[in-house]
C-alpha cells in the first residue's frame, strides 16, 4: 500500500471513531430527552386532571351562586308582597297616622316594670 492509501485509511478510521463517539453521545442525549419527555407527559396528565377538577369545582360553585341568587330574589319578592299587603291593610286605618296621646304613654310607662326588679 502506498503512503497516500495508508493516510486515507488512517483518516477514515479516525473519522469513524469520532462518528462512533458522537453517535454514542447522541444516543445518550436521546435517552435523556425521552426520559424528560416522559416526565413532561406525566406532569401534563396530572395538570389536565387537576384542571378538570377545578372546572368541576367552578361549575359547582356557579350553581351554588345561582341558587343563592334565586333564593334572594324569591325572598325579596315575598317581602315586597308582604309589605304591599301590610300597606293595603293599613291604608284605611284612621289611627295609623295619629300620634299616641301623652296620657296613654304615661299610663303605659307607669304600669311597666323597671329593669331592676
């Protein structure tokens, strides 16, 4: 073999060694990336589950708020109806707008028990 041929074989051998070393490093990197990807997939799955729980909780709370709002509106409507009924019942009462005579107040106060008894 000629020197040129031996040099070419040496260079090719060296390049093959470097390529093998590089491939070994790349395989290690691929393994690490696969492991990181697996961890990210698991984390994503956990976050999706947590998100589903939060959406469910928000829905439950929205329903509770809606029920409370409806109950408040119902109570306000009932209170308004009672007030209207009271006002209608008292509108014709002649005593509703008159002051109580002082003698009646004095009589009630004199008959009341004191807090010290």
